[in-house]
């Protein structure tokens, strides 16, 4: 199925929002993610999905919204999926706890523009 940019943005937001809500509701901290294999698996699926949808956003859309680091996010997905040199869970924890809330807010604002 071919998704529109708007549909992809909605899916990106839904994945980010669900993951952030789960983390909040279960009082998960960075240290938990660093040491709990099950939590590591739990966060990778939403991150895969976010990265995949970002990768497939139109180039025109990404070029018109350079405030979002599209390439870095898609690259993170590739690193997780292909496990290049292993996964650095310190970086993933930073992404989930420090950068994902910002991305979710950016996507929410972008959705309001469409």
C-alpha cells in the first residue's frame, strides 16, 4: 500500500506517542532500557516503524521541512534493523528519552499544517 505523506506523518506520530505513553505509564527510565532486554525489544519496533515511514516520505516534503532531521532518523532505523556494529543502547536511550518527545511535537505541528 502506498501511503501519502500525511498518512505517513500520522503513523510516525502514533508510533512515537504510543511509545512515549507506554514509557510514562510504566515509569521506565533510561537505566531500565540499558539493562532490560525485553524493553530493548519493545522500543525497537516503534523506532523501526518511525524510521521506515520517514524514509518513505516524499523528498519534496522532507526538503520543505528541514527542521526535522529526517536522514538521521531513517539512518537510525537502518542501524537497528541491520545491527551494524551492534546496537549502542546508550544512544537509543538518548533518542527515546531526549529526542523522541521533540520529534513527536514536531510531527504533531506538521500534521496541523496539512
